[in-house]
């Protein structure tokens, strides 16, 4: 009989360390399944962050390195310059990328480093204790904004895609979400497109995944999906913010 489903060779089977309802597992699967389908598993190097996905190397069946907090783009830049024919990606959360690593991601994009970054935006710090992140929404509670974030105290949440799209070196920038089968399908297409652009050596590619964190949001997995859809997506609109010239 013809199998209707096969476990991707891109993922390493094992018990997950992620909380129930966390969407890291979905994004892991999309990225690794894409590399598997492209035949690139043996030609890819990933750089993991500090945060909940610090153990991403346990699940992703490619060569992986660990970077200091926020420094994944710098590490990936060095790897790519040495291994120019390999696909190189970073996988980072919003605290890692948009806070302590803000300078790293901006300058990697500005230089047009031929790497791909996958940005997991769940609007809060995860592993380190649920503190406010640069992407935490106005009114959203965290361990450091117990009455809710305010513009007066912390400014407005950062929209990273819109920021990076202004840089000449960033050639592909897209925001996707992991809240429905249709959007998950679009997220996988975005991951593939980002890798294909890198494979063509066109420049820096960036995909933002709007994600959930039920534990640090203090809600159930079901309510977390509702928060993502009703609160996050109006502020973080989905779509392609930049694409290589001549491509649609």
C-alpha cells in the first residue's frame, strides 16, 4: 500500500520539552520538513538561541550550533562566509532577537548576509520567566508589566518585519502565523521560499512566525490561539513585506 503519511527525516523523534499548546513544535516541523523535501538536510547548518528553543538541536536533524543570547545572526554570518554553499539559518525568539539581539539582526540584514532567520514572535519572554518582550502588546500583562504594558512606560511594541524591510540587504521578509491549517500551510511555503532565496545567494531572508505561549500568558492552549488571532494579528499583520526585485 502507498503510505499517506511519513515522519520527516528532518525531525529527531523524542519527548519534547515544550509546554502544551506551544507552537515551537509546529515551526520546527515546518522548517525541517521543508529542508527534507528540498534534499538539503545534509547541507544545512542551524544556529539555536537562548530561550525555550535552546534545545532545538534535540529535534532538528541538521548540524546545529548554539549562540550566546541574541548573537545567532553574528554566528550564522561567520558560518555562511566559511561554508558559502551550505544553507545557514537562525531560529530565534522575540526576546533573543528583538531585545538583546536587536543590533545583531539589524546589521546582519543591513549587510545582506546570505542567511535565513526564523523569528518566533509570541509577544513575551519564555524560558527566562515571562517578562515583557519588545513585542509584548499594549495592555498585555507579564511578570515585569503586571498591570499591563503601557506606551508611557515601555513604548509601542516593535514590528520587526516592517523594520527590517527598510534595509537594502534584506531581500525577502514575510510574516506568517501558526493559528490555523491554512496559515500553517502558508508558513511552510514561506520557509521554503526563504531557503530558495538563500540558495540563489540573493541576500538576507527573514520569516516571522506569530506564535503562542500559553504558560507565560497564563491561559489555556485554546484561549492562547484566540489571543493570537484576536489580539496579535491586528497589530502584527500577515503578509510579504519585501521580495526580490522581479519576483512576486
